[in-house]
C-alpha cells in the first residue's frame, strides 16, 4: 500500500474498453481506468501504436469518427446521462452540437458512416424514442428519421448510408423483444420489418461493408437461444445459421462481408469459445484461442457491447481478449495461423484466476457463479458475494481490479450471474419480468448455500454487494433474506421504485414499465412489492448506500427515503454521497470506496454499528 492506504492494485491503470472504429483507417478506441477517471487512447491497427488523447470527460460511450478527426460523446458534465451529442475536434477547437434545437435526451445508439461524415443517433426524451441522422460537417442538417413511444435502440447505417436498421418494439409494445425495422434514409419511410413473432427477439449487428450491398447481419432467438442470420431487407432473402449441435448461445460479433466470414462466440454456461462461419461453404470452424472472454455485452447503453472482438477492415481477426487475471489485449490472426499479440494488456500485480460453477436454485433455475480465492486459505477474512448491475448484463471472465483487491486483502470473492443475466438464453434473461426481485432472491440464496456448503463462507462473515440493479438486489436481500448476510454494500442502488420513477430519464421509465408490467400510478402494488423499502422492518444486517448526486437511473431522493425508513425502523444504515451520476470512474474513487467498505466489514466482524461513522469524502469531491 501507499501512504494513503490504497492497495497497489488500485493504483495500476488498465484497459476497460476496446471498441473498433469501422472503416479503412483501421482504428480502435481504447479506454483506460486511470487514477482520476477514464482516459482515452486511439490504437492504430496498421502501426500497432497506442496514441493517448487528452479529453477531459471520457465515458464508456466515447467514440471516434472513422476518419479519426472527431471524438463523439454526450455533453453531460454531471454524469446525469442527459444532454446533447457533440463532436470534439481531435486537433482542438470548438465542439459541435450535432443536434441543435433539441431538448436534452438520453442516447441509446451511435453509428457512423464508414465513409463520409454522417452519424446516426438513437435516443429517448420525453416525447419517446427516436433515430436522428446528423452530420459532423453540417449539424444544421440533423433530422429525425424515426419516432415512436415504444422502445427503439441501436440504429445502424448501411455502407452507402441509404438504409437504417433499428431495434424496435412497435410490433409488441411494452415488451423488450425487439424486431428489426429498416428505413430508407432519404425519405424516412419504413421499408420492412423482420420479426420472428412476439416471443422471439431479432437484433441487428452490422450491415455489409460494400456500398450497394443491403444485406444485414442479425441474430434471432426463435429457438430460445441466439443464432446468426443474414437478411436482405430489399429482396427479403434470409439465411439462418442454425448450428443445431451446439448448446447455449451463438452470438455474432462481426461480419467481414467481402470474404463472407462471420465471427461468432459460442457461450455455453458462461464460457466463451470463438467460431468462424463461412457463408459460401456453410462450414463453421472452431478457432484456437486462450481461455477467457471475447466480448462483454451491454444491452442498456449507447453500444450493445462494452467491448468485442472484430474483423479489421482488411479482414484480419482482432480478438479482444480478457480474463480474470489479465486486462484487455488484442490478438490478431489470419486463416489457420496462430494468433499473435498486437496490443499488450496493462501491467498489473499478479491476479487470481476464477473458476466457474453452475448452481441450481430452489425452483430449478440454473445460474452461474464465478469464484476467486485468496492465496492463503488460513488467512481468510470472510466472503464477498457480488451481484452485477443491469439486470440484462453479465459478469464475464475479465479483469476486475476491485474484485482482485478484495482477494488481495484475504477475502473469498464470488460473482453471481442471476436470472436476468444475458448470454444464457431468452428464458433466463426474461425470468424476472413481472416479478422483479422475487426469483433473484432464490438465486442469491442458492449462491450463499453453495458457498457455505463448500466451506467458502459463513453467515457471520458473508457480505453482499453490487452496483445499480445489483445494489437493488443487495438491499432486497437484506430485507427478504434476513440472517443470510453480515452486511450489504450497495452502490447506486434502486431502493424505492415509486419514489424513483418520476425522476428517472424517459428511457428508463419505459424499460421498467415493461419489466414490472405496469405504470406505478395505475398499479402501485407491483412497484411496492419490488421495492427494498417495503422490507426495512425485516432487515437485521447493516446497510451502506453509496449514491451519486446527479443520478437519473437510481435518483438521489429514493436513496434518502430508504435510509430514513431503515433508520426509523431501528436499522443500522449509512448513506454516503459522491458528486457524479450513475457511473463514477477512477481508481482513486475506487480505492476510496474499497477503503470505506473494508472499514465497514471490519466493524461488522467486530459487532460495531455502521451508522456511527461520519461520511468520508471521496478524493474527487474535494
């Protein structure tokens, strides 16, 4: 540790995003978790050089135009996720508002023309969801192509920008099972929609790269699990890659249309295996690669993946690889040749490898648990059970500095992919719908049972933690599973759905009406049942809430209400604040939170209360 008590692990920057920039320049955006926040780099595929770019407000969605001249991001200084999409010249100069004349909105999709300066922005505001075509060189030309009161996400541009493909729910309003709607860019008219019915989502991935080729790579869940397809919206021709001999999901990551190759990831019980499918021959070939993960999905953000493997413009495979013991790197391969490392991972202290375990909940649901162990079993201090955010996210085999810091400090660390997690099929992903928080408690109980049954946890030293929906589940578990945990460490948690709803951004309101199955004004009881605040009288363990002051996903007021309700019922609760939104960044802030959490867990192990502590300001608050 340094003089401030921060572990060296939390002073070692590492890459958290590698995002391909489509086009012949062969660029990729590389985002690093640094000391004071996220920092930006541009990786040049031709030279293998990583160029660091000064940019004061990097987010996970920061991206680059294909010509490398402009950075693109929402102008959102507080982290509220509401603002205007801007282009920031790399060489310096005035930023350009790409949607002049509009009110604030939330972004749910960004795509750039491979050549030229047009950009498609998918967003949501009080009027609903929209797709807007703008131009970096002529922002005044911005025009709305599509508008709907129903969820619409992740718009894509064809190579010649004549077509737009969107994920839409107009065919099944209020239910997040997407169809693909294709528009003509010039007129904004809908050409056609690809749907496999109200029960089988279809999602677009990428248009062909050749101008004049209207084919689209997508995937369907008509079987219950993802399978690739190629569809031409102009001719109606469709080719499904069914791969019936494979169990689990087969998700298309990319398509090199000039050579007809698809880069696929087979995910079975949470483990990634890469495949390449040749459209002409119909042959699917397993690729040789190290164990680990090759993409990380994020279905609720500006991009449908946080990072993913891809094809270079010239056709080389770029395998973006991560694992619990190594940050992201890029491996390159061609044909049947072995892959070579072309971008090295960040240098970090030695890290623990996690193992994957499949568990069965009391209702028969199968869920995955990742487990990492400290090097000295005799010196174990306790166990941390982490539940990810989302809910439609997933914990993959990738480096997590905070998890490793717990292990360094002598804790067993386990991360649960509960029902609602993606890449385990449609049934598991949707199993929380209309009963938010109910089945997840069975999964959390199963994880606690498994850890205790394998001598990896005891109720007196087992703590639950998570961010966002994981923070919600943390608070829910304290009230619904009293006696199972020694404490709950909840980051940006949803604690009171009814209080939160009016303060959420419009995109989140639409999503949660669908997931809970009602409007809180019309049917409040479902929202009450799903709220941790309803169970404060049953809480027996201490609770910590770490809340952003400008959060529009889990707004501040509902956190205050929960803390007051728990305090009034005699509970032990501590509410800390930080000056940011839903996604705080930076190793200094992470180290501050880790120090706070280890202080709290130590107090709990001694039997001391948490609510007697004063708030400790973050380094970023000072």
